[in-house]
């Protein structure tokens, strides 16, 4: 069977790490049915074992730290996260045998709190008013004052984050579209997904247009994303990479989430829906100019962690 692998040690089946990446590329037919010549395709990142795109960066960060002798037995992995990276670290810590301490704003969705604690991670809650910046400041403080206890993973500044997407996500997109991708669109959190995927895609074909998407304000409900003008700018972010940057309103993402659920049968998270809304804006512009396009985006996670949000109700 295709899903069975045999490792060099003769073991059958897939390990946790084997299950990360190689996600399907799904066609969003209904969203563009009025736009001939345009396709929108989304990487179904919820298929990853931790349920999000962040399994890629978290596993790359952990393996890199182990190889470099930074995450040694007895050390806790420490990082600031708004949720998905924390879930990925918690899952990897449980599977690979290292303790995990996370700094998270206290207003992350209740589902995220439950998942990280189910995996046995320790969470330090930070003031929601300070957003992800408050969690970053807390993690930096602990990394400084208790350096012997913690390996500070620093997803916002760790080069292994974007390199994961350079090595995997971009090459998967290139192969799955047989090199026909014309546009790549992704939301900005740490920016690892956008930076790594864009760097590799531009090497494969410099004509590919790479468009970043961020919330239109710091108070926007696009969980996992950052408004770069008002946040601590991630050290791995490179604004020069984007051909264009779109700002997305929470309401547009909510209404696209409902539309994807009801017309495509795809129950995706809010940042994924925001990314598709950005794809549709670009698609409409291109169609108005009579251009054809293969637009690829990242569907970061599924809706299960956001089902308690009120917008689904009407
Ligand atoms: N969407 C969601 C739901 C996320 O959790 C994240 C990561 N925080 C992103 C988008 C952004 O990904 P990245 O950190 O690679 O920019």
C-alpha cells in the first residue's frame, strides 16, 4: 500500500515526522466558476498530524535544534505562539520525549487551550491586550532569566522556520502544478510560510507573482496572522520579497469561511478563508484584464478550532 513505508531499521508504517508535509492540493471550483481561465488551488495543511501548516516549521526547528545540540535531554522547548505552532510543538514533544513550555495570549480559542494541555504542554498565559507581542516578550524574558532550563525555539527569528517551506512547501507546489503556478498567496504570521515558499518559487520561475496577506488592523480576528506595521516585526520577515501585499478585513474572511463550507464542502480556518478571499480579489483583477492564472494558496488549518466563533451561526 502507498501509505506503508519501511524504514532502514525495518519498521513498518509512518512515524510522526513522516506524516508531516506532502499535503494535497485541492481545487476551489465554485469560488472561481464565474472567472474563465482562472484556477484557485489550496494546500490542505490540516492533513498534517497536528492539523496545521505549522507542523512543517515546528518539526524543522526541533530537528535543527537537536542536530546542533541545543535541544538536549532535560531541556524544555520554549516559544511564544498564538496556537498552531504551540500545538505542533506539544505534539512533537509528546512523540519525541521533550517537555514543552508555551507563552500564549490568554484569548486564543478555547479549543487551542484544550489541545495543548491534552498533549501535556505547560502554558504561560499572557495579557490578551498585548497580543502576540506580549507572548514574545514573555518568552524572551524567560529565555534570558532561565537559560539553563530552556531551549528558546524563537519561531519568529529562527531560520529553520522559513527553510522548512523553502525545502518542502514550494517544491510540492511546483510539482503538484507541473510548474504551471502563476501566483502564490499566503498570510503573514511569523512570515515563515511566505518567505520560504516565495524564495524557492522565485528560483524555480522568477515570473511567479508572490503576494502576502495580512490583517487590515491589529484588532482584526484573523487568528495566527500579524499586522506588520504595528507588531514586533519578525526578524525572518523580508518585505522586499512580496510583489504585492494585501490587507484583509475580518468580515471578508468570515464570509469566505462560510462560503467555502457551504459551496465547496471545505471547513477551513479563518486565516485560510482570508487567504482565499485574497486569491479571489487577485483572480477578479486578472479576469478583468482577460488573463489566465493558476493561483496557489495555503489553507493553514481546518475550522474545528474555531467552531465556537459566533459568525458561523447566521
Ligand atoms: N494561519 C494560521 C492559522 C496560523 O496559525 C499561522 C501561524 N501563526 C499562520 C497563518 C501564518 O503562518 P506563518 O507563521 O508561517 O507566517
